[in-house]
C-alpha cells in the first residue's frame, strides 16, 4: 500500500531525496565558506545569549544561511510532487508555467508561500497568466489558470479570482474567472480529488525524511524527533478543517 494515494512511493522518495541532497550540499558549502562570508560581529554578540554556547549559535547561523535555499526548493518540491499525479505534467523550471492538465484545461504557477511574490510582481504574474489563457492563438486559450500559494497568509482555504493591485494603472487587475489564486491545501485537493491530500503528504514526510537521511548520511541510527511538535505547525498554517 502506497504511503499516499495520489503518487507512488518511488516518486515520493525520489523527490524527497532530491531536496535532501540539495540541502546537505548547501549545508556543506555554508560550513566550508563560513569564515569567507562576512558574519555580522555585532549581531552575533546580541544573538549569543539565546544559545548555550558558541557551537550552538554557529549551528543556528549555518541553518539560517541554508534556510533560504531550502525554502526556494520546497516550492519546486511541491511542483514536482503534483506533476506525478495522473493527468498532470510538471513542465520544469524556466517554462512559461509550472503545471498543466490538458484534459481538465488547467495550468498553474506554484509558489511556496503567499509572500514569495509581492507588490508589483503580483500584477506581473496576473498579466503573465492572462497572456497564456486569453490570446486567441495561445495553446492555453480558455484554460483556467491558478496562481498557487502553498502556504497561505491565514489558515483559510480559498479559490478565488486573482485581482492584485496594478500600480501602473492605480487599480486592481480585472476579475477574470480564468485567472485564479488558490491556497496549497485547496490546490492539492483540486489536483488529487482528496480533501486532505496535503495533510496526508505532511504526515508521511517525517518517515520518508528519516529513511532518506539514513541513506544519505549512511547512518541507520538517525531518527526524526519530536514529530507531534512539528505536526502542529500544519494546523496553524491551514486550520483544523
């Protein structure tokens, strides 16, 4: 029986392994370059009282330097996971759009967090999607497009028309049913047909991560600790519905 019903274990382990390898590579580079990068000598002193010793502070600083890379790749991770679902295709980075389902006539741009794209860039995303679903000669003419925010600003589900502010025009972009913004839980449900698909993925990830880290670190004793404490953050992000 598969760990989650909407993709194979092989695909799930493969995508987790890819992200773990990128994380470990970035961590090693951060460690090797630690003394080459300029560490703020004043911030380090003000941060020091929060840690038991210098090694603890340094470990946290290395994770901070690694975190941005992880966050960037987590968005791609979701794109790739969803691309494994039957009927959906991941078009890869650098394509005009991230995901497509030709049978359902849907395209999607996937971002990891509501704040990944802000300000004037939101209207640019709107016009980019409009340029794909509106022109008569576009291959995606008449498709419904989704701007996906995996982590929403509030623990609420939404699937609404995307009308960001257009600063050049001094008004919101026109409401268009073919151009929508959607939270991650709702989009996973749309793609998989399973209401709690994203939660199901989150629930099995500690097990998968543990196995992958054991493999990558060549350490069978590696364990993923305090899983319930990490699980609470899912409910905080998405609510209990």
